[in-house]
């Protein structure tokens, strides 16, 4: 369609380390490539904690919104939000 532009999604994601069970919060445009980079140990801050499992994703068409949301998730209030949002997930993995 003339004049239309293809929008690019921006993702905020939460990974859970299978090794230490801690969370990692990040931002990406290519979500699966980014997960692959983490699990291939190409990210300095996460390479000692692999493998990772993606447990939560939010998508937006605006980069600034996604980066703001990432920052929020990294606050204590944001982590409380995620804990409540993922309560069923955490209950299921804790009962294994």
C-alpha cells in the first residue's frame, strides 16, 4: 500500500536462568536472536548463568515505550509486578 510503513516491534523480555534461577530483564528488536545470543554466551553479563528460558514478553511498536518498560521492570516495584504477574509460573517451577 503506498505511503504505508512496516512497523517494527520492540520487545521487553524476562529470562530465567536454569542455572541460578535468577531473572534477567532486557530489551530487543529480534527476540529469538537475542535469546540465542544469551544462550550462546555472547552477553558478558549473562554468560556464566546459561542456559536461559524466556518466561515473559511484552511487545510495543514504540522503542521508547519498550525501553521505559524495561527500566520499570528493573525497579523494586517492577519486580513486584512481575512476581505477581507470573505467580502461577513461579508456583509451578517451585513445586517441581
